[in-house]
């Protein structure tokens, strides 16, 4: 049986037995249906699933969740790669067990937003995604958020979530946390001339070299700076600026302009159809930035990003 376009549900559980009881048959049934089955969970839960599946475990792709849930955009790009790979092998549907690594408190809203966004990004994808939420390890706010970001919730029984909020709504009311900054930047660069993005890139490269950054980290930082600066130049209005702050192991930049902001709340999550589409630069930058947030307040559009060495 092929699953219909996206089914996205949360499994709220409180012990190992509940985890296995729900997800062993989910994985085994998927294998029997000819679906690709992927489990991105903690190391402990990988062991539980391997043991419960026995010989069938060899047909499942297991990934440690701490290496997968690093940046939302790169995680989405990873899912796209796995889905495309399954289709290339003739598997038309995918079953996913995705145990999000919510991390420290400052990152919770980032990953709540991600859980919401994938309802839109993969809406027409024949995938069945179950996201485990362990009440022993996660704070109440995260558990509660599962009902806002998943149309279906299993907590003892499987049922539609009465608290579900579509991504277009939730992403507008739940802001992406901005990387912290100090009051005074190291550098402020204007972005009102076609040559200014290049000047900004050179300036930030010089800062990174002065901090002893390696070539790869500098190249990634340069690409992010270029994409965000060009986006501001093309879509924003004066006054446009790029400001730079430094830390021992990170550089934070903020591009501001007097534009109208981003009308699509999914920008930075949804892969663009072509490189010229508005938001393509933000999609690329989000994959390379350790933190990236955007907002529009008091007539000012702001994109702030942090890249670690």
C-alpha cells in the first residue's frame, strides 16, 4: 500500500515500551508495503528499533538524530535527498521516524517552526512521518507544541489534533529567534551600490582571516554574506546596511533595509523552483548559517545570521 501525500503525526510517549509498541509495526508494515523506511532517532532508540525489528532492521536506514537536526534548511535538504534516492530505487513512498533534536532553550522555537514548515514543504510528498516526543526528556512546552505542528497526534490513541495550526499561520505568530548581538558592531557597510555586496564580502573575509578561520569556513561565510547582501540590494530599499559582530568562534551579521519584508512565511524553508526566484538566496544562506532569523518591524526588514568557524 502506498501512503497518500503527506501524513505528519506526533507520537507522545513516556517509556521505551510505548516507543517500540508504536514504531516497530510502523516500520515493519512500511517494509512489507515496499516503502523506504528511515529512522532518525537517538542512539538509544536506534538500538531499541534494531532489536525489535530483528533481521528486518537491515532494510531500514538509521541516522543519529544529533547529526541530522543541526539546521532546519539543511535537514529539509537532507530529506529531499533521501526521498529522491528512494524514488530512484523504485520506492514510491517513504516512512520516516523523525525524532527532532530540540537542543537548548534558545533553539526550541527554531525547531517548533521547522516541525510546522514541513507540513507545507512536503505537503504533496507520499511520505508518512511520525515524530516521537519523549515526555521524560522534553519540557512541557515542547510536548504541547507537538499538537500545534502535527495534524495527527498519538498519545494513548491516534486522533486528529484539535490544536493544529497551519504553517502559514503559526510561522507568522511564532518568530524565529534572532542570534544575540552586542550594541556596537565591529563594521557597518552600506549596500546601496551594485558593487557593495562585493565590498561587504571582502570586508567579512578579512575579519574571518584575522580571526584565523580556515578556508572552508571563510568560503561558506562569504557565500552567505553575498546572498543576503544581494537579496537586500535587489528586493529592499535604502537605507541598506550590513553590520558585523565578532566572537572568538563566530561571526554574526545583520542586513537591514527599508523594504517590505518577506510576504511568504515559508521563505528559507521551501526550496525555490529556480535560482532566480525570490527567497533563493535565503534558502541557501539558511543551509550554511548556524543561526538565521528574519523579521520586519517598524518599516525595517532585518536578516541576522551567525556562522561558526
